[in-house]
């Protein structure tokens, strides 16, 4: 009976929310408008191809690394605030006020090499920036966010997005975490190719949230394999890293020396990392430390890691998890330092999502059901929760089915 009432509430919420929410299929190209700015990027991904028109890649895992060339159109200067990603309300997008896709094509490895060689030749000092997104990012999230960072930072780089299989749901934290492990060989392979290319002058890496785990693991593997991280990898920027502090110490030590120059962006009011800490049994998350407290202050100084404390900066989202990209001060700092050759969620999570996550504890099925019931009224009102609500229901149903199946298989005959 209780389960029936839970599904009744869920069904009502979905009916009330209707089709409202973020548009999908944004990778159907739109015409360019006068005064717009274009960001031309190479995409390397371990995501699976998506058959739906305008989606390109899903949150599922692909069998191998694949490539795409995407050009994002950004509204004219003055039509948006630095740090904002302006999602279209409908398609086709209006490039005068919305982020829009000007070009989106799949390419093979040879095509990726041709794009890269053509692009890097026009970049000062032949610099490359690789961006690795965080938890709860759909493919379009990652593309638009990286385009915003490249444009707003005015970074003189050849932009490469490495995007891994995230399902874009707060209930898929475990799946996303395992997807980073699934993707670390592919990221290391990409970094090895860039480091060995005679056309590359230097490489910078910018990682956010859970993407930091993937970057650190790939660099650790490179260090173990080669005896050190390639000297062409000059700068590694760790934004709000969802990484255990103790694990980070070990990863850094195993990279060998000399290492790239690391920059750490932290914020003690990052609510997403506070939730992650609870998930991991109280393990301190690197992105939420107070760098003035010991032992962190001394350890960071000894490791020559530069720290930027963003706690006092206003966040652009309720979780304070995307300050590195949404703060004009920070994004300009990144661009300035890259331009000078110096070393340096994103949040689409709504209140209803956080209710689901908070209630999804050890008893996953029961917790998810409680979260769906409690957050159903919120999902009607809160756009971010509404966007993710369908995925919550689908994941809950799959979990319930799997749990029931497992119980039947384990039951004594």
C-alpha cells in the first residue's frame, strides 16, 4: 500500500510537471547570428553514441574512445554575464541570446588529428587546455560549460573536452564514480599522445569535482608508467575536487618528480562536497579544506601547490559547487595566467534532487522511495528538480526491480 501511494505521488508530480524543463537535442546545428562568438573544440569521449537526434552521446559507457568536433555559438558581448551558460528555452536556439551549436560532427582519429594540427598552429606557444567535467553532467552540460570557460577566460589555447560517461542524475553517484575509473586509461592515452606530439608546446588541465579523481588517476598512471609526468604537462588546475585528502597525498607522491604545477580551488561552503563527505563516511574532501589550517597549510606549501580559497566569493548555484566557472574573477584569473604562461555542476541540482540524495542512505531502495515522495511537490515548482525527476523515478524503478530479483535468487528453496 505504501509503495502504491509512493508511485501515485510520483505519477502526479510527473503529470503536473508535464513537458516543462530543459530542452533536449541541442546538437542540431543552428545558423550563426551577427556578433556572436564561436568556440571550436575537439571532443574526446568514452561515452556511448546516442541514437536520438541532436543528442550525440549518452551517459552510458562506450567500448572505446571516440571523437567529435563541436563549435558552440555564444551570444554577443554584453548580452550575457560572464560565468553564465544561457540555455535555450526552445529549439532552434536563438543565437542572439542563447548558447547554440553551430557545428557538431563525429570524426575519426585521423579527423581528430587533422583538427588538432590545424588548430594548434594558430595558438600562441602551441598551448592545449584539456577540460574534464564533474559528477552529474550530461554531454550537453559538459560542452556548454567548457565553451563558456574558454570564451570567458579568453584563454589562448586549443580546447579539448574529455567527457566521461555521467548519467546526469544525483542518484547515479556510484555509477559516475565507476565511470571515472572506466575512463582513466583513455584519458592517460590522450595525455600521452598530446605530450609526445611535436606540435604541442605545453598542456594545461582543468578538472572539476569528480573529474579531479579521473585526472589525478590518469596522471598517477602516467607517472608510474613513464617514471614521471611528461614535462609538457605544465599546469593542473583542480577545481572543487571531490577527492579524499589522504588519497590525494598518495596520488601526488606516486606521480614522480618533477611534477606539473598544481593549483587548487577550494571553498568551505561547498554543499555538494559536504554531501560527498557523508557518502564516503566522513572522509575529508580536498575541495572543502581550509588551506590555512594545519596540516594542510604546511603540506600544500611543501608540495608547492598554489591554493585559491573561494569561500568568500558568491556562488552562482545553490550548492556553491561551480564557483570556478561562474565567478568572473576566477574565470578571468584562469585565462590571464594561461595567457602569461603562469601556473594556476557545475551544478544543475535542485532542491528536490538534494532531498532524494539526503534520503538515499544505506538502505538505497527505501531511501530513494522516501526521497521521491518528499521531493515530488518540490519537483513541480523547482526547474532543476523537475529536469532530473524522470531520471530519479526510472533509476528507482530499476533499483527496485534489481533488489527484488536479487532477493528471489538468494532466497532459500
